[in-house]
C-alpha cells in the first residue's frame, strides 16, 4: 500500500449532478480535484427520470411563487422558506443555463422546452395540477448528468475516477483535506485541500426495496457524523409510490403526470378517496400512505395482496413511446409484461433522503443546531439538508436542488479559497484510515461476521420497522436490532485480502455508514412524536406544530445518538392543513 | 433452478493469466445475472470483482460477455440465457481484475470527439429554440450510457485498438446532428482520420450489443455520409 500526497485548493467528493455543478463553478478559480468512487457518468443522477421543475410558463401561466407555495406545502411546512424561495426563483435560470450547455430537453411545437405535470405541483396555490416539470422524455437525469459531465470535459476539470474518499481531516475545527482509497490499486491518497464539498448522494440502501443504486450508502454524511457533525431531519425518508413490485426499480411520477392511474385489486381508482382534487398527482408521502393503507385493508392485488396497479393502458402506444420509453422498457425487461396493454404491479420503494448534512443557503456545513459553520466544508445535493424539502420532497425538486445548491457550493468554495491561505496537512494524515484498512485485511475471515449477512439483516429490519408507518413499538424494536448489528459489526471480517479492486473491503466500510444512517433515522423517528410528511406515526397521527415545527439534529455520542433541535425558518406561508 | 456459472477469473496479484472458475447456485428464473454475481460474491467468494451500481441498465457499469455476447449483467434475466452461463470481461480493453477492465482508453476516445455543445453565439436570456423535428434527429444517440458494450463488440476494435470505436462516433453524432451545435466540421475532420469512422466495416455487432437499443451502425453510417460533405 503506497501513500501518495496531492495538494489542491479545493476538492469535491462526488461527481453526480451536485458535484459536477459545483465543479463547473469552482474549477476556473482554483486548483480543484473532483474525486468520485464511480466514473462520473455512472452516478445515480443518471437514473432520474421524470423532470426538473421551474416556472418557465412555457405551457401555461406560472410563477415561481406558486412553485414555492407547493414546495412548502409539500414539505408539510418543515422546509425553511427562505431556502425554498431561492430554490424556486433560481430554478428558472438554472434550467436555461443547462439548455445553453446543451441539455437536449424535449420540445414543444413552438421550440420551447416542454413541461409536464408532476405530483404536488399546482397553479394558483392548489387550483389545478401545473405543467412545470421540464423534461427530456423519461431520462431527464441522464441528460443532466451527461450535460454537466460534457461541460466539465470541455473545461478540462481534473477528475480522480474510482477513488473512494474514506476520511476527512478537520484540525482545530478547520478543514484540511480528505483521504481516499484508489480502487484499482489499493493505494492511499492524501488530498490536501482547504475547501471540501461533499456531494455523495443518498443512502437508500438502508432499506431492502429501493430505487437507489448499490453504491448509495451515505458515505459523506457517515464520514462527517463520525467526526461529530450532526445529521439533520433523518426521520424523513421518502418512499416513492411506484416501484416495480419486489424489485423497487422506479417508475417515475411522470407516468401519472401523463395520465396514469393507480388502481387497487378491484380496479378502483382509490386516490379519489384520499386526494379528491389532484387524485393520483398528490404528493408522494400521501400516495405511498394510501397504497400502504389499501394493502393493509386487504385491497392489494396478487396472491399476497401486497401490491397495487399502475395503469397506463389508456394512454395509447404513441404517448408511451414518446414520453415514457425507458420506464416502460424496464417493465418489459424485468416483469415481462407489456404496459401498453396490461397494468403494472407496483409498491412503494425507498427513494430519497430529505435529511442529511445540515447546510445553510450557501451550502456551508453547520456543526451544531445553533447554526455554527464548519469552515471550509460544504455539501450539496441529496447528501445535504438545506432544508428545501422539509418532511417530504416534491418530485422534480431534487434535480433542481442539485444544480441550484451545487452551484452555490462551488461559489462558496471560491469565496473561501480566495480569502484564506493554503494550510498543510500533517504527514500522518492517512494513519487512521490505514489502520482501519489493515485491521480488515489482517483479521481472519469468519463468515458469521460477513458484510452481506449484517447488511441483509439491516435492510430487512429497516424495511420491517422503519418504513412508511412507524410506532414506538416498531422503532424500539429496531433500536434493539441496530444495537445488536452494531456490536456484530465491530467484528466484521472480509475474505478478500487483495489490493486490486477489493470491493469487499469497501463494502465493509460502507456498511458502517449504513449503520450510522439507520441509527440516526430510527433515533430521530422515535423521538418525533407526531406525523409529518414522510414520517407517519400510527401512535401519533396528527401533525403537532406547537411542539414539532423544528428540525432534528442527530449527533454521535459514543454508540448512541443524541438529539437537538432547531426551529424551522418560516416565511410567507403559515402552516395550514394539507389537503389536495 | 440449479445454475452453473463459469466465470473467467484473473487476479494480477497471483495469476499469470485468466482461468475459468465454476460456481453452482440456486436461482429464480427472473433474477438478473447481476444478482447471481452478487450471490457468488456475497455468499461464496468475496474476492470476485465486477463493477455495478444502478442495477437496472442505466449507469453503464456492468457490460460483460455473457454466453459470448456483450450485455449488461443487470439487464439480462436467468431465464433468458442458456445454462451453464459463461461470463467473461468485455474484450479489447486490458483486464484489471476478473470482470473489471481498464476503461481509460475508452474514455480517451470519447473525449477526442469534442463531446460537448459548441456554439459561441450569445444565447440570450431564454432557451435556444429547437423544433421537435430537429430534436428528434439526434434523439437516438443521446441515449448512450458509455458502457462500452458496442466498442468492445467490434471486430475492428479487437484488432486495432487505435480505432476510435462506435461509442465515440455515437457521441459525435449526438452533437453533429444537434441544430444548436456549430462544430460539426471540426468533429467530422477528427472522424475522417485513419482511425475514425471509415474503419467501420458495418459488422453490426455494435447495434446488437447496445443495451439502450441505439441504432449504432446507422449512426456511424450517418456520420460517414456527412464526412463526405465537408472538404
Ligand atoms: C430512479 C430515480 C429517479 C429519480 N427521478 C427524479 C426526477 O425525475 N426528478 C428529480 O428531481 N429527482 C429525481 N430523483 C432524485 C435525484 O435523481 C437525486 O436525488 C439526485 O440526482 C442526487 O444527485 P447527487 O448529485 O446528490 O448524487 P448522485 O448523483 O447520487 O452522485 C453521488 C456521487 O458521489 C460519489 N460518491 C459517493 N460516495 C463517495 C465516496 N465515498 N468517495 C468518492 N465519491 C463518492 C459517487 O461516485 C457519485 O458520483 C430520482 C432518483 C432516483 C433514484
Ligand atoms: S449496474 Fe448500472 S447498468 Fe448495470
């Protein structure tokens, strides 16, 4: 194992939409490295399907204030309203900028960017579904990722592909750099850098059925949590209503935006009962709960009554081919049915982390619940919690979040780098990580303590106890299970002792992040004695604004989680009952 | 059902050359080949290396040769291939370990074709307009996920790795046919080179290998024809 040292002004960890957007902003102004455990174009931003919202008003009257209203209402009033205003206002220029960089949006007859309807987006504060989501068929994320990568290639941005960052160096409360593992060789690389942005994406792999990639393991939030940085609003995890049954592969809300309908085993359009005005286009938390309720009441389809149908059969072959080509191909490939003629079996799938690394509107990472800033450290995209999504993200707002706040992270890096001097990282910066890796390589393998075994139990139990509906009972149960898994993790072993592409070693390290994400999710959920957005307690069914209009901050305290709280920043919109 | 997997293994730390390793396992007919590789890695031999991420055919990580054909392991189900199943790394790129090949030469070729929109005109405050018909002209080639299944299925590429390869040409096509782009001449000059589009012998392997259903050979033909129009 060689140890190699590099010196940069800034480092961006992650090359999905958020990391690449930050890089475009920062690269011209500093010596910058983008470090990514996957080739940039493999990032999960590429899997995003349906669209990215901006009040362009290309189809009908629209305005960013209505977008902000929907986002705040969708968040169940937990989003910070000043941040939401920024998101929705800057959305418009962000979309135009991507178009100018070459993003091949679908087009209207008049040549403008096409826009479609999406869950929870309305005109005139709830009057009717809005055409706000800018899209490129059902592969919008692919086009965003490609376009941002292409832009980076044109600018000559420096990438370290297939390097996995596994440690951040903070001395005396100041960022000094990161330490990474080169996957192809097993060498350790120390990156001296005074500005570091984490854009490592989500952590859907804490659940069994998920739309997330195998590589979405919460590395950024995990690394910071282990260094004492809190994680915000971890109890709010989004379950997307329409994952392919058992596989969890996502079928975008665009399917319903284009007119698709959810039906129970009797063919009933049950969303009419849950959201009379916007029906199937209600926000995700409500639709997922409705599906779970239908299933719990025996209205699910199939031999186990455990799924519902997404019905696209009335849309016609042409619409499906033009607007939903990829997702209908997924159905053909993995379920072997023809969605033009047959309804598709679906169930909610773990999808999006509203919570994560706390940041302010400049993407600066907060080190406590009172708003102190950790100098030199930034986060953007799904790894961060600004919070613009509050307790429930609206569809299309994440692709927006990654570019709006990715850009802001890049700008903040520039500001910081231009007002500070390089500082050096101690020679033994790699020691902690080297020790961790050597321990795993030296310890004799015992299949009882293998990574897949512990991880499978983690995912199964989180699915069972901390999914859509939660209670004191399920969460207490899960706390005990997590404690046991954590103990076993202390003895984790691997069989591959090699240095080249040792993915077993990396999976072992990622498993610790998954445990961190689960611990903080469950502890925050157990403490929050109300139901809000994606967090539904069957023993506390009402939203409680008097006591709980606040963000949770989960700190590591030995093997326990300590919680603190921060008030929500309100604005124009007073909390009101969420009806659609 | 009982499945036999034969995987071409290679570990640079201990092997001079690749060798076949046999694994027997239980699988459901509708499991993905990627699921089988995971079963081997997670419950039998942790040292097996392969790339993967999305697990549903959109990230381009896991192109490999399955029973002789280039495919994404996450896109093929057990019931669609004959048993025993033979799995090898994609051909024509240096093997790093097991099913993992060195992708750098592939991405170097991609970067050669100026894979980004070039247009120095001031775009104004709103989007550039593009009719749905113009947009449709390059729709097919926007779908590329850079998995290398096409390039590494090409017999010309196997014998001459200096050939820029189908994937790079597909990505050039994506910009050459975009009405907003102004650098088609520059790209076509690059593709006129001895290692460019004219090395293609229309074997059509690339088109059948593409997991995104891109008409790769047609795109190459489009580019060749367009090349003839510049002087
Ligand atoms: C199937 C699907 C469909 C979606 N559709 C939509 C949609 O239509 N509209 C919408 O708004 N949102 C959608 N979303 C959500 C949205 O796509 C994601 O939230 C967003 O793309 C996340 O982008 P990101 O840049 O934060 O992270 P990612 O794109 O996940 O990128 C993470 C990056 O971090 C790197 N990384 C991680 N850990 C490390 C480490 N330790 N060291 C180095 N690098 C590391 C990875 O290599 C990768 O480059 C969808 C999500 C899914 C799963
Ligand atoms: S794992 Fe992403 S394409 Fe197969």
